């Protein structure tokens, strides 16, 4: 197996305190790293690097773990720029535009959906994202939900069945019938192509009892739970996520002290989506409150055509630092190790021996430039599973 030494790393973020300066980022200065196959085989000071088959000098630039985007809706058709312009003119975001995307997605061919998803996934990799989660939710019938997940599986093993996104118009007068469909025929068709089940538990979407029913059905079918919650107003989402030991509850814009206390005592990650708040002119969650209470926090893009047509994790890091009261170190950790925790993975989100060699070379001397230089082309190169990308 070929080994490659990446050397002359000015600053290496490992996310392993035992490897570096003792901080939670585990920073090693004047560092080197050995990639062997798909994994990191060695990390340390460059002067102590072992012999390898090949080597690359990165000229004193910083290396960080690949970003883990644990919340996206990447497989869809169409766009909603008219809706965005209306929001910027003062209209409030309600989530009501989802059906516009559903109509476009149902009408699109597999080839068109695949090509569009590929373009977005390529954008993500170019900005340093090496792991993505992809949800369904823009089909809302059995054949389309299934094909969205089949296409999503071509890009990632982290696929999520979100038949419970909203109730489609054809079931407007038969809400219970749609939930029966989601819990029955639709779940049966989609479960073979999904790892997770998700529900949008919020105003205008699904109630607490409906959410419980859908999550129970998904768990019985072998899917692990996650949840959209507390985006549009205070509600039961965060507490339900903990009740089901969900990997994450995503959005978390409106949380009570009791919600935060429950999250802090659990293994459920609070995944914050700053690009969605930016794109909808919504309040930003108070990440400082969550972190100080001991809640594990992740950052993700929520890439979708309505509320967050964003593929850049560096932008999310910059927004989290500027608007959510996170430090640069906390935001980077949330975008890497936090995202890995939200997917219950320990092989990604860190640059330590035994982890996947998913890495990002920054065209900067320190990771702080991710927030310091927002919207700049800061990612020089990525490695995904040990292979150079971008």
C-alpha cells in the first residue's frame, strides 16, 4: 500500500487533544501527516516523520479535517429566486414554497436530477466538504421519494428518508391518509436506500404526535432518527429528538432553557444552519448558550433551493462566528467533529491515525482565515479517502 507524507504543514488541526497543543482542536505546528491507502497513518512534528513512498510539501499552509455537512436536501430540480426576492422585500419565511420544488422535482428526469446533484456535490467538495448527508422530501409520493434516495445513494451513504417534509396538496383533506402512506408503503419502498428517518416537526408541518408515529415506524423499519425542529417557533422538536435518542435536531432557532437542559443531558447534537437563517432573514440561534450548557453543536449548510441555496461550509463557519457568538475554533470543530457526531461517525471529522484521510488544505497559514476571510477562495485542495480532489 502506497504511503504519502504531507509535510511542512504550518498548522494542522487534528480534533484530537492528545496529538497537539492540548486544546480541543489538537493543533500541531510545523506538522506532517502520513496518508496510507484511505486512512491517516501518522501525525506529528515534521522533523520526526517516518519514511514514506512519496511526499508533498504544502509550503507552511494550514490543514484541517474535511468538512462534514450533516444536513442537505441536495437532490431536487428547479430554483426559487422569486421567493428569495420576495423575502428580501419583506415577506416572512413560512416554509410554504416547498411544494414549488416538489412540483419541479416530480417533473424532472433521473438524468436531470443526477446531473444537478453532481454539480452541487462538486461545489461542496471544492469548498472542502468531504462528507455529505442528503435527504429526500421533494417527492412526497412513493415513486419519487424512492428515486430521490436512489440517486442520493450515488453520492453518499448518509441518506435520509424525509417523506414527512410537508403534507402534499393531494392529501390536504386526508392528513391521516398521508401519514399512513409515509409510515407504510412509502417507508417500505424507501428504507432500503436510507440510513436515517427525519420529520419536519414545526408550525405548518407535523405535530408532536404525528412525529412520534412516523419516527416509531422508521425505527421499527431499521432507520435511525433525526429531526427538523424549533425552526419557526418554540415547539416540541428538541425534546422529541432526545426522547427518540435522535442523532441530531436541526435548526434549533427557538429553544427554551428546558430544551437546552434536556439536550445537554443527551447524546443528541444540535445542528445549526446559519445559511438558512441568513437566507430567510430569520433570527440566528444562540450557539454560545448551547455550548456553554454543554450541548454538542454541529454546523451544516441545509443546501436547498428555497431557504438556503448554499453549498459552502466556510461561509457557514464565518456566519456562525459573526452571528452566533461562536469562536473560530468552536465553529471549525462544529463543522468537522460536530458534523461527524451528528452522523454518529468516529472515522471522519478528525485528522488522527485510523481516521479516513479526508483533509482540506487551506490557502492560509491558520484555520482562523475561514472566518477572517469570508467568501474568499480559501480551499486550495481536498483529500477524500486519501485521494486528491479539487
